[in-house]
């Protein structure tokens, strides 16, 4: 959805600065706030900006940071190294991300975001990607959103009520990271 002037003002308040390169609001929270923006692969001044989906909602960005501190990325990377099916899912998510971004403008790079396809580097990117594209696109993003929903009580406010639960995904807070319980 093309952002309105009010959307851009809200995003500026969320970020504490003027947003750059916003093409659309890719996800709104159930309570109506812009939460993920799709950004242009190059900013107005020509600077490459490879992050296609950018998380803006402060509740979600704070929880993504808490999950990172709790070592969720380390847990995901261990699973990525040991599970061929999960690695294939992550690679497919990476390729889709590149295709979506390159359809706007090809940066001539294989860098996507969040460490894909070999590492799990940024939960902010994975949460934004999953919320923008839905729970079936990137397993780690789906899990990170479910973790945020449960750990911070964001289901129904910042996260859709129907988002898969941790139980649906077969994971627990205890498995996911130190300090989440």
C-alpha cells in the first residue's frame, strides 16, 4: 500500500528520523500502525540500500533486539547447520528476497538481508520479511514473529492474532534462547 503523508509521519516518529526510500507500507499491525516499510534498493542520493523490508514499529524492534540478546540467532544458526530442509527453506527465502528487490532495481549483489542464506544475522530483517510476506515465506522469520508475540505479549496488537504460535511451530521459549523464560 502506498504510504500516505500520515503514514510517513508515523514512521518518522517510530524511527526518530525522516524515513528514506519508502515505497510502501508492507505490513500494518492489528491496531493499525505501520510496522514494516518496503524500501527502494537505492536511496534518492543513489546510496545502495539492500534492506527491502524495514521494521519500524517500536514494540517489534525492541522485541527483536531482546531476542537477539537472548541468543536466538545462535540457536537458529545451529539448526541451520544441522537441518538440510531448514537450510533449503532459508536459501529459497533468500532467493525470493533477491528476486523481489531486483524487480525494483538490481543492485548487482547477492546480498539479501538478515545473513541469508548462510547465517542468521539480524532478527529485525527476518521479522520484517515474515510480516510483510506472511508466515509461509521464511521459517526463521515466522518463528521470530511467534517468539516476539509470545515473549512480549504482542499477539493481537503488533502481531496478527492468527499468526502461528510457538506450539504450532513445535518450539518453546526455553529452546529458543537464554533469558526468554
